[in-house]
C-alpha cells in the first residue's frame, strides 16, 4: 500500500475529539479508528498512527510530517473537518509508526448501524450489509453497532452473503458499560475487549 494518507498520533485524534468532537456526526469514525489502533498495537506490539485521505486539491499544501513532529489541534481540526476525502472508499488506515513514505497498515471503511432506525434487529442488519454496493476491495468493513442492536449470530451467518461480500473482512464494534468490543465476523475469529479508559488514555 503506497502512502496516500496523512497520519496522526493517537494523542492528536484524542485531543480533537475532546475539544472539537460532535455527537451524531461522522466523528464516530475517528473514535472507531482509536479502537482499531489499540487492536493493531496489541497484535503488532508496535506504536501505530491513524491515517486519513486528504482531498487531492489540498494534498500538496501539507507540511512534511514525520514521527518526530506532533500535529497541532488547529491542523487536526482543519484536516478532519474540511480536508478529509469523504468520497473515498476508505475512511481510515492504521499503520505502524514509520516515515510517511514507508507507512503501511490496514485500511477500513466504517459504517454505523442502528441510529435513526425503528428496526435494528438481525434481519435489518443482514439486509443492510448484503445491500452494500462496492467494488471488490482489500479494505476491511467495520460496523459500529449502536445501543439497542442485538445480533443473533447463528441467524446472521445463515443469511449473510459471504460470496458477494466485497470487503476483505467484516468486524463488529460495540460498547457495553465501561468496555468496547471487537468481533471478527468474516472470516470468523475471536472477540477482543478493551476498557474505554485504555482507548481514551493519552498515554502512548
């Protein structure tokens, strides 16, 4: 994967969400990126960056970022609010901390399921995921499940169309009390649990 992203430290994204975050907006994507960042750090045993695509017309105006330079809140706000390329099929990437030219990692498309829906059961979730229209991609699909969504996995697997699923992986994310959970749905895998205090800690 060539480096097509601008990378941010976890502390920069945390500061952005703490000072500028807005409820019921696409900011949930950045919160989800923090969870995936912790997951990758746990599995890779290395510090990671969070990267987003910047709109092409602004890409040449970016300063030369490297692992020694912390991005300011003002820059983060402008990049995430105004310059983020939301037409991209990829919402964020988590990469091992390296130079901008060598950074490689996992790419994700993020969707939110539940908010604003009268029905948010397994049938609706299956219908939603099976209806997604994307070209075949190596990106991973992360579905953030809102409160009140209850998934019957046995039923889900019986009707989930894995053959036509265009993404590399399917992962569910949900929050319960003081923890956040990630479950590999396709291909089937384990459930990872993180304390919210761990995700939102400024410690690197």
